[in-house]
C-alpha cells in the first residue's frame, strides 16, 4: 500500500531524474540529446503509483497516525504521461495530446501568442541600454534587440499546473523546456517569484529548469537565489524574527499531537518561509473533518495571540485550505503585510533588474500577484500583465492595476505560447 511519505520520496527521485533529462529534451532545432532510458524510467515511476490501491477511482494512501486518505493523483500522473510522450515521440506528439485534452487549446495559444508578439516584438530603442544588468546573469551580455527586459512570473497555477500537494508538484520536463526556451531566447533576466519557501521542500526543490536560466525568489520575494546560486534575503529586525521563531517552535509542538500530525502531510503541509509560515488545515479532497480542521485553526490563532497579544507583528490569513502566519514589515509608523510587490521591488533593487521604462512581462493567477503587476505598470508603460484562469472580478482588478493586461485560460496555454515565441536574441546567442 502506498503512503504520502512514499509519494513524496518518489517525487524527489523524479525531480532528480527530470533535471538530468531536461538539457537533452529540446526539439525545436533537432537538438535532442541522448535520452537513454528516460521514457522507460518515467514509466516505471508511473506504474509504481498505479499499483497502489484505489477506491472508486481515487488512491488510498496512508497518512501517518491519521490513518488513510482518499485522493486523486491527477497532477502527478498527467504530467508523467505528458513527459513520456514528449521524450518518446517528440514535441509535435505532445502538442497533439494537449489539443485532445483541452478544448480550443490551439486557438487560445495562437491568440495569446499574437498578443505577446504585438506587444514585445516592435523596435525598442531602449533595448541597448540594459547590458549592464544582463552582464550580472550567468550567461553574460545580450546581443541584438531583445523582446523582454525582465520576465517575472508566479509558479503554481500560472506557469505550472496546480497540484493539491506542494511537495508533489515537481515541474514536468516539457514545461521546463518551454519556459526556459522563452527565458533564454527572449528575455534579459527571468525571475520565478512564489509565495512558497525557497528551499527545504520549496521552490528550488520542485523546479527542474536548467541552472542559470531563472532567478528563484521564494517567500513572496523575501529570499532569492540569483542565476549563479547566490542567496540573498530581505532584512528582518530581531524582534520580529524572534517572535516568528517562537511561534514556529510552538506550532511544531502542536503538530506533534497525533490528531494534528496529518497537517504536516496534506496539501501545502508545513512550510517555514522567510518571514512567513504556512500550514495546511485542509486539502482539495477534504481529507480532514471540518471539526478537526476548525479546531486546529482555533489552536493556531491561540498560539499567535499568546506570542503576539496585540497582533502587531504577526497577521493570520485563513484561505480555508491553508493558514498563513505573516510577519509584518514597517510602513512608516504603521505595519503592513509583505506582499509580492514588496518582493519584486526588493529583488529588482538587489539585482539591478530593468523595470524603469523597460519591457516587463508579469505573469500571475491570483490577487496576491496583482502587486507585481501594479509595480511594473508604475515603473513602465511598456509592461504587460498576463493572468491565468482569472474570473471577471480578478480580471477587473488586474486591469485596474495594469492597463496592459491579457489573459490565458490555463498554465498550458501560457507556457506553450511562451515556448513558441521566436526571440530576437538569446543569451550568448545559444538555444537550450
């Protein structure tokens, strides 16, 4: 019988395997390298998952002392199947599969590609001024006209299909090829900015893009690694840091209770971010009873109040699935939550990213990504925001933040459109 712990160990193995295969998987100019046993290795992982017991089509997995949970593994299996097709039969076969899986896929990709091309491929007299920032990147200065100065994107739900378990959300090979192809050919600098932690089960661990292509920024941009792997973090004053550390210790003690141990395993699980802590209280399968989930939320709120009685330094946000305990930052004489706009400003300042009067592409999928779109619009009329899966309310909010807004129905449409764009210049003139 399978377990969540076994699933996560298998996904770590899969991440290592995919990182090794990505450099050999580009098909655009016939650059497929030796894939050796790649497809067969992925098939073995798929078949191992498929061997686990099921009930009414869903998998039954052990969740520690909490017993069994019944869950679908749609993300894990779908991305495995797509990678197998991609490695075995090539990019055209994968695109045919995506067309079969998603109605109007081709038309949506073509429409978004036209919008992106119209916005970014005209002559840009400022393009030649950004060489200094490009030189900081791993691949050196950029030659010729560049389509995008700075590409900043959220990950989950934006350029990566959503997975109900963050530790299982290992990036697919085809996704890494498409994204990195765009970043390499069309962009001076590329940043993946997520609310997830950077390491220790975070953004870096579930990403399989080639080294040196992306800056990875976790914890809403409070911490990041540049293209050369150099780590930097937003300064936090000692008093705030000590309060969050104290809360984290108390939270771990609470999770040691057998009734609450399941929250280490399901959904977002337990994530110690830089300046923020996230812990699941439910998952997409509603694996935990409302009674236990509600009681756990009450306990977390009690811990926050005990550590910070006046709620000056710690804020609690409950999404219904996750509990977010957020360390505030000073805003003049007041305190505010650190958002992704603050993160983008910090990362841009540290790395000298081209945001002012430059071509910036911001991609997101929720209201938490809007501050990035707003910052980009404030600093340049040549910024474009592309949001994925937005309803009418979110679409209106995005347009209010950035008048240059476009929309995609799902991450597959956005990533395929990006991967198909012909860049006017790559870094050092190389392709993936």
